[in-house]
C-alpha cells in the first residue's frame, strides 16, 4: 500500500502519527536490509508511513535504524511505530 509520494524535504515531523497497527517487528528484516542497501550501495527504499493527512511514501536512503526511529539524511527521523511498509 503506497501513500502519496513526497520528497524527503517535505516530511513534516509534527504530522507523523502512529500507524493503525505497529508493523515494527514484521518490518525488522526489511529495515535492516534498507539500512545496508543505503550504507553499502547508496540504494534507496520506498518508505510508507502514517501521517495526520494519510499515508505518505518517500523514496530515500536509510542511514540508520534505532530501536525507535528510522534515520534519513538531514537528521530526519521517522518513528518506527508510524511505518506501514518498506519496499526496495
């Protein structure tokens, strides 16, 4: 399920909300793969997350994954509990 495609620079942190279901554990392998693709191969992933305006998708490089956040370039952090899907 893809949301509206937006640019990384358009991510409004204040509008990110928790997804209807927490998909963190089922996406854990994809999160780790997306981080490896970003760091080793400079490949991008489609990250779909929940916002107050509905699902949004951004195509970008994943820099790191913590217990709570997905970190993108420019210090942008997306809470893991807002993730809907990751594709690459």
